[in-house]
C-alpha cells in the first residue's frame, strides 16, 4: 500500500510541472494560431497593393474561421476610401 501511495505522489510530481509549463493555456494557443494564420497569408500574398491586401484579408479570415477564431479587422482600404495624401513636401 505504501508503494502505491509513493507511486501516486511521484506521478503527481511529474505531471504538475508539465501542466505549469504553459501558464497562459488556451489563450496562448489561440494567439499562436492567429499569428500562424497571418504569417501564412503573408507568405501566400507578399505584395502590398490594395488588391493583395484584400486577398490577404480573405485568406487570414478563412484560416481564422477554420480554426474557430474570430475574424480580424480589415487591413485593406475600402474601395470607396479616398486616397491618402502624400506626406512628401511639394516644391
């Protein structure tokens, strides 16, 4: 009986530190998956024009939805958005 108790205590000593290794738990896994979705979309569509940004948004949100995560806000400008003014000095 003492051996059984000793085995149980040793098992707990092994299992508890393993569970403490990931203190953030599920939240950290969701953030990591979101980062992976964004990185994969950036690899598939590396350009930075408006059409590429829209395609990247679609790919990112499809990946997020496939993994049960909420969609991200859009990065691409809206079609009806006015062009941003240039910050370069005009001489």
